[in-house]
C-alpha cells in the first residue's frame, strides 16, 4: 500500500487538478408504448453529421449526446443535463429509453441505420453502419451505454498504455459495481441461441448478471475475439490495429463490398472496416484532423486521452450517470495509472464471468484477500493460491468444470447475495425535462444461471487495514 501511495504523491497536485473528462451518452428514442421510434432524426436537433453535441450512433433512433471537455464531474453532469433537456423538449411525444439493453425491437430490416446526407463523408458513415448490420446484425448495434473520456496532463504514451493494461486487468470491478443490464426484451435475442431465463412474456434475464450488454450477447463476436490488440506500447498497439484493418476475413469476403443491386454493403472485407469497429473496453484516443484516420493521428501525435466504453446507463440517474460515479471512475483510472503491474492472463475470462455471472458475497482472507464466486448448483468450493500479492498482480486462471485448477479447497459454504442495482419496475423516471420509458417487468433474479458448477475465483480486496500491503 505504501508503494501505491508513493506513486500517487509523485503525480503531484497539479497533475490531479489537471484531470479532464467528457461524456458520450447513447440513448434510444422510443414511442409511448416502449417500441423503437421509426421516425428519422428530428430536424430540430440539427445535423447528425456536423452538430458538436447531438448526433446519432448506429440507427436513426439512437441518439448520442456529447459533452465538451470539463474540469470537474459536476460541470460535466451540468452540461450533459442541459443537452439532455434540450433533446427531450424537441422530440415530441417520444422518450429516451433509460436502459442499456434496447426496448422492443422490430425485425432487423425494419431498423433504419443512421443517415448523414449525400456528402462523401456522410455516405461513408452510412456504409460503415451498413457493414456493421451485415456483420453483426442490426439489433445487436442498438445497445446503448456511457463512454467516459479521461485525460491527465504531462502523461506519456507509455503512461497511458500502462493505465490501459491495468484497466483491462481490473475492469471486472466496474462491471460488479455499475453493471445495470441483467435483462433484455425477447425481441433482442429472437432467432439467436442463448441461455437466458424467462422472467415474463416479453422479458428474459440472467439471474444475478451485471452487464449483458458487455457479455456474450453484446459487443462480442468470433471475429472480434480473434483481434489481439497489444497494449505494451503505442507501436505494438498500432501494429495490432493495422493488422486488423488490412487482414481479410473470409466471412466478410463472402458478404462483398457491393451487393447485386450495386449498393455498398461495407467499407472493406477486412477484420474491421475502420478503427472504431474495434470494441475494446478501453481505447487510446487522439482528436483527429479533417480527413485524418484515427490510427494515423495516434501514431503521429500520440495518445491524448482514453475512452472507457464499458459503463452501462444507470437507470437511477436522470442522464444515465452521476457525479459520484464519475469521481469513482477518476479514482479508478488514477489507480490504474499508479499501479506498476502488467496485463495478465485471465482478464477476458474475468470479464465474461463478472458481466454474465452474479454479484456474489466476498470475504477477506487476510493479506491475499480474494473474492470467491460460489455457484449454488455446485458442491465444490475452491480458491486461488495466493502466489503473488495484490501489488504484484496475482491472478488465478479461469477454468471449466472438467479442467484442473491449481487451488486448495475451501470448506466454507458461500451463499450468493442479491445485489442488483436495477429496480423491479421502471416506468417514467424523472420530471418533465427527464422523461424516460422504462421496463414493465422485474429484472432481478434469485438464482444463478448459465455457467460451470465449478466456482470461478475473482481476486479482490476488502481494503481493511489488516489487508494492506507491506
């Protein structure tokens, strides 16, 4: 703990006071009955191509609200609230959906992709979204969330990539604390294989899940899983991204660039069409110049800020996120910057465990504090061997029921704890300037869902004095 405190002191007050942040908030426009709005982007909100604060994401009904760079979380919340209020006043009887998982959806072909005019850049944006529709399906692209942009002054590229490596290792904590998408409308998974459980006629859920949006039903695919984006350095990251941008992918080659009608289907047949198609939990970013590619901007001028992409919309906050959460994100990101530890095997497994599996009871076991995930379907209880302490970043391997794990038995029975952050019923939350349409059904369960009967171990700490590092 002392080493961490020393690194924090080394940052200095000027650096901490120089933190800047911004928000990008996605929300679906919905009708009064909770179905996706079929209307085009309202003219009263300005041009989706050029407006600095209000645009669309994948489809015409998916708004994206963007703040400027702010010096404090409170200033940022005040700005996003003003933008939010302006939007609500100009969308008529429609409302903004408060959940990350989408509302009732029509068939894939009935979801209109974003339209940005007939200019070259406008057409390119639409063709890119058409490519996403061909590759992943339109329904999957209707997920919404919060993107949190964060920067510190006087930080090098190596500093930012150290932050990113540590963030990827510990991001499970944010799923655990702030995941708010454990249920989904049946229309979202229609025609897809899944292991969700039925909650009501139109609602499916995974008991105790945190973020289905960031799990296997959300922004994940076989193609995306094959991308190994190295975060050891800017040079390595750039090489990984360039390889994904230039390597042909057989399934996408079958789609082709042009269809039989001579209309564009996608921008390219490579693993990703453009840099933004890489769905990482966190990405290094640099503001681009007109006509510039994001990868070129990064390589030429370095990392300017990081974009945290895993935050669900908080249904308890009028604008989807609150100042307290932003303060926590600042602390978490500073912690990731200050800890001098590497990436680590098992980060993806921990991600999948916590996003699609339960919040569970934790207990401290001293200096090597661990969080034990105990499934009610299984009888075996295991824990990871300490190996390394928290400062060194020890992390156990995630295994299935039929695999061996180097661990010692734990006799204690750990009962799951219900800690869903999502209310049993969400209707219109907020006043006239914060109108939402929520879910009609309860979305918190009381049993574990899919997964192996063998409990998986998530390292964590109770942060009590007796658990501090030497």
